[in-house]
C-alpha cells in the first residue's frame, strides 16, 4: 500500500502575554529559537500584559489573538460571523467548527507550511 504524506500543516502560532523586554520575554524567545521548537512553532507574538478577566471567554481570547496578529483575517471572519456567535451561545464547543472550510493561510506571506 503506497504511503501518502500528511496534509500540509501550518506551524503553531503562540501568543505570549508578558512584559516586553523583560527577562521572561528574553527566555521565551530563546526557547522558541531552538531547532526543535522552530520546527513546530512560529516566533511568538509578544503582547504586553492583558488583564486575565478580559480573556476568560474563548471568544475574547481569540479576539485578542486576532488583534495581536495570531489569527489570520480569513479565520477571524469565519469565527466572528453573527451566525457563529449565536451558535456559540448555545454550544460553546462549536466556536472553532466554522474553520473546517477555511483554507490554511501562511502568516505574513511567509512560507510557514511544512
């Protein structure tokens, strides 16, 4: 039986909420610069401190990630439709189901698909 390669996958995007230019910021960037991490993750997006209460809901966390550039516009358009938001109120687990037909897009026009 012939082997078929897995479908292309985008590297995972990471949003780190920390104080920019702090020791923690530097350590996180060093961690993600190692070859094993670079293979699976994009360089983290560092966002200054955000009150935890503002990202308690899944939707607000995704909205924050979109504003930080982690979630591409095409994916955000699918997540934030009125129909999807109405569905989420009755079934919180359904928030990301709307992405099944959205094509994987590279971040900032980089070829981050492997």
